[in-house]
């Protein structure tokens, strides 16, 4: 059996779709459906079971038949200020699942984050000297990456252990993420409401490595099939501005207006203004597939948003 934590979430549900397309349906979803609308992300997927994230932890000892855990579940709110909650949810929970995997010979692929690089002054290589998290979410990911590194240093695990540092992922099935959904999703919702597209002042200078969710899934599936271990960047290796996304939407909807709004005070000092994945190690691993350009990814996502509201529908 394959377990996908956060399986009703954004990347998790897309990953399940990718596994289904490979003929893998013996999948158990671990998640929290207190936000009941997340069930929409599961409607078109093939799974065999669902369990609440807390119940899964309590009953973990009874799941020794699990072969692989894709650990995608986390609190991804970069504005969360409750450090105790963040560390328990993202760090301690991850450690428990990793140690279970090691004890039972299960492979463990988990979601890390490019947020660990902070402002990126020293580059975006998968090396400690490049890392300086700017918020508690990033710190929780940083701490778990270092926990994994200590395991690699102390012994060679038989299980596959892989962390993928996602850069700015956008695409299908992120509706439930609210303020943490991608800029592309928010732009579309603004268009739907008959509003202008709203960009922070200076957005032409805020550049990120934007990754289409299908590419994030492809990297996961490649690493899963090749049994690659380590910590790898999952980005395109190209940086684009938030203004570029607005311009792409204007191409798709010529009547749209772009409006600049003040930069929020609560994000000052906690906001990455530049990211660009170093793909050296990903390419060395054997992954040669091209990533979608921003224009290609936004166009596919825009079509899905118009046709199905952004959901995967068979």
C-alpha cells in the first residue's frame, strides 16, 4: 500500500492522480477534512481508504504493510505565528512518520520547501550554507531537512528517503488554500468577480521560480521509480516576476486591468523577493524532462479554472 499524507490537499491530490495514471490505486489518504470542501479534491481519484491525520498517528503501528509514504501533509501558511503548533505539525509529525518508515522498511518521500533558502543571498543549492529561513514555516522544514541529513550521516538507511524542495507551485486543486493559494488562482478569482488584477507595488521586481504542479508530480514519480534518496530542488531553474503572471492573464483576457496595491506590513522581512532553483543535483539524478514554461502552465491552469473551477474531473 502507498500512503499519501495531505492527499486531499493541493500537491498531494495531484500526486495521487499521477500515481493513478501509472496504474497505482492501492492508496490510502491521510488528511484532515475539518475543511470539508477538500473532499472535492478526492472525488475523481482512485483510492482504497481514508484516515484522519491524528488517527493515523495513533494507529501507526498497525500499518506495517505500507510500502511507501509520500508525506505531503503540512501547515503551509507562511504567515502562521504559532511556532509550537507549526513545529508539532510539521516537524514532530514528520519525524514520527520517518522513523516508522525506517523501522518497517518503507520508502519515504516528503515535501520540503524552497522557503528554507530565505532571501537567497548565498544561492539556492541544497547546501546548509545557502539556508536561512525567514518564518516559522520555513524553519520547520529546515529543521526536518537537517534531521534527515543526520540520518544520512550516521548510517545508510535501506529505505529510500527523499525530500523535494518545492519552489512556487501553482495549478489544479488549490482552491482550499485560501490566502496561501497561488497568485494565478487569486488573479482568476479577481477576474471572476469583475475586478482588476491586484499586484503589490514593486511586483515587477519580485521574481520567483514558479512550478506547474504537473511538473512537481513528474519529479516525484521519477524519484519514486528510480529510488533516489537525498534532498533535491523541485523548480524550473527559471525566475519570473509576479508582473509576468499578470501580463499572461492580460493576454488571456485582454480587457483585464492591472492595479498596484501597497505591500502588506505583515509580510515585510518575511517575504522572498527572489528564488531560482539550482537544478544541478536534480539533473545529475537523471531527470532530463523539460518543465512547463510559465506561459504554458498558466494557460493550462486557466483553462481548467474556467471549465471545472480548477478541479481534476474525469
